[in-house]
């Protein structure tokens, strides 16, 4: 069965390469590092590293607390973090010296073999259920432990896998442990032939978010200087989205003239361009870099600094998460939810679909599809503080109810790797 799979992916290689490497506006390329997808990688500085794979941005952000905890408990443990996408690589770069980064090999036998021979990992942790048959098979042959983090399996996917249950069971033989989010997930994996000793229920480490208390206190202090002005934040906005945000804010100001928009572009190279865009549309503007109190007549506070999102979220009454009115894929809603902020997001949230849907189901987050819906919803929530507060607390409850997975997952990983436990 794996031979047939391998034949198919070789036949589909032109399609795979086109989708991965085609130039797209606003999408950075891989540069000379594209060869890493085919296993041509440099050795890591540390011998026999722990290999952690997170396919893209969302998975990289989610696994970050685990990486930090691993390095805290085992500072001499070398960690290699791989991603498939360039945006994931950019996110990995923010971890600095905690990890080394490489692009993961595509699931072709030659690429996988070259990668494993060069890296020689002591174990592989895969974020979420990224099950690649050739990768798992070669890890199994080389007796490399493989642990799946945040393992999830929907009923629909389980029924699909039932048609190739033998193939799935073969893949499962190379898995050391699946750390499942819920009991239902574990039960579905068991139906597909995964043994009890390969299953553990830990919850999702995505919810073990670590907030900067100093930033929160500083944000609250700044909030007090605004004399109870209604504040909404548009966080991590992208090119083409700021115009929509400003159009929405214009509508908000028509009914709530004292409303303040906290606008935080995702990329620092766009700070000046966004500031100019605001001025061109006749908005009065204050920049965070000015380190001063916002004047009563100023309508926008531009968040032109990096690494201060907890500070910014604490200032606001409600939060719109950017990258979602344009097809970027959204950003993580858990930080504002953990701060009990009502959240809004556009229709393009595919990088964070699970978290977004959980928050929407619990009425902690609302979807808006365009600038008019955004304006209407912001107006409603700024005008009804009780509903805004209720949404925020529901988001906080979702985060709190799902915490604790980090410690459980770390304990299981330490057992698999034979590391001393805390």
C-alpha cells in the first residue's frame, strides 16, 4: 500500500512543487533553502537533537510554550524545529537561540532518508495529526520514537480512514505515542487499530498560553489615562486590510465620536505606510513610539512597536484579529480571549480554525465578513458593555477550561525520551 502511495506522490510531484513554490503577491519565497524540502540540510550544532515538526504558523505558535518549557527543564537538550512553509519559518525565527530551524523534507523516500541521515534525531514530535507514511516508516525502521502532539481525529476523518484501515494501522505501528486532545479522539484512533499503550489523553497545549504580566499592568495603567473612552483594537493587520479597518472606524465614529481605534500592523516595515494611510484619510493619529497620552481629539493609536500584544489587548474593550478580512489565514485568538476580551474575526481564519470555531460555538467570538459588518458589530458591542463583557468572560472560560495540557504532554515526552522528570 505504501508503494502505491509513493508512486502516486511521485506522479503528483509537479503539482506539489507548483503549489509550494509558485510566486504569489505578499508571499515570501524560500530562497536558496528550497533544497531543504528534499533533504539537503546542514547538520545541527547540537548532536542528535529532538526534532519538532510544526507545519506552519499556527502550529509553530502552538508548540512554542512546550519548546520553552523543554528548554527550561532541560537546557542542554538541542532542539531542531522544522516547518514546511516560509511563514512558519519566520515564526520559528522569533524563538531565537532556543531552536535551530530547517525546512521539513517532503514525504519522498529519498528526501526523508537524506534528512534523517544528516540530522540523526533522537526523537520526533509532530504537532497535530500530520501523518506522512514514508516519514513514519523510515523513523520506525531507524527506531526513532515518534510522538504526535495535540492529536485530533474527527468522526468524519475516522470514517474516511476506515476505508484504508490496514494502511492506517501500518502507519500506526511506527507511532510511539499519540497525545490526544479528547477522549473521543482517542476512541476514534483506537477504532482504527491504534493500541491502548500508544494513546494518552492530555488536552491541547494551544490553550496553555503564557501572558506577560508586566505588559498587562502597563496596558491597564495606560487604559486609565483614556478617561473611559470606548476602545477597539485591530490587531496584526495586513496589507489591503487596513483600508477596510479604517472604513469601519469611520462608521463607528459617526455614532460614537469619542471611540478610539488601536491599530497594530503585523509587520514593522508597514508602520510608516499605515500611519500615512491614516493621515491621508484625515484621521488624527498618535503613535505608540511617542510614549505619551492620547489626546481627546485623536481617533487612532498606532501600535508601532513589536512584542507588546498583551499590552495592546489590555487597553481595548474588544479585539478584531487581522489577517482575516484578507486571505492570510487569521491569527491566534487565544491571547485576547485569555485577557477576557470579546473577539471578532473575518472569514479567512483557516490557520486557526479549531480555536476560532470553539470560541464561536461558546459565543465568545463573532464572525464578520466585511467592513460594514465589522463596523456594525463594533458599534453594538461598544454600546452594550454588558454583552461585550459577557463575550470576553466566555472566551476566558474556554481558555481556562482547556489548560493543563502542557504539563501532561511534557511528562509523557520525558518518559518516551528517558529524560529526568521534574
